[in-house]
């Protein structure tokens, strides 16, 4: 195969998109719900994964806290690509081949993703999945990373 799809997808853009979807109404503490926060560097596994400290309860959280992506060793772009390939109705076996994963890992990931991306108490996880699919349809097939970048550069109010 000439291209490896993983090399064509940028982790930084994945995090920007996740932030855009997840914090669309502002960064919010998953522990107490407060929006009062300050940036606190980044997660030690990835510089694009922002950390925050809640000014109300003092706890730390990051872009992936309380999402299915948290606590797994796969980079975010692998999860995003997995979602994308699920959207194309590929089997677990095909997804595993495409992403260089073993089938049991892939099965675990697709099962989790089907349950929803965000916090369990949130009731509309599908919206995010659909938007991620659309983003990568655009990014993947038309090859215009600039337009994707522009999309995710909305002015952010309180970061
Ligand atoms: Zn808090």
C-alpha cells in the first residue's frame, strides 16, 4: 500500500476538533460542573491534550477526561480514524488491518465507541461522532487540511 492513513492524519487537529465539539459552550469541570478554570499545561503523554484546573473544586482535568478516549494507550487519531472507518461500515477485521491493530483491541474500541464518545450522563454523543465523520470525510478525501484547520480555529472565549 502506498499510503498509510495514520500518517495523513494530524493528532493536533484531532485534539482541536475534540475541543471544539466537547467544549462548545466553554470548558467545564467534569467533577463539579464549574466553568471557572485555568489552563494547566498539557497531559504528559501529548502536548496537544490541554490540562485545566478547576477554580471551584481545585481538581485537574483535561480534554479527554470522562470520554471513552481516556486511559487508553492508542493516540487520539487512531480513535478518530476508527470512528471514521466505522462510519464506512468496515468490519472490525478490516479496521484492524487498516490501522495496524489486533482484532481484539479493535473490537474493544468499536464497542466502546458505539456506546458514545462523551460522558455517560450526556445524552447526545452521536452528534459528535457524526461531525467527526464529516470532518474526516472532508479531510481524507479532498485532502485540504487548510479548510479543516480554519474550521477549528473559531475564536475561543475563555482558554
Ligand atoms: Zn470542579
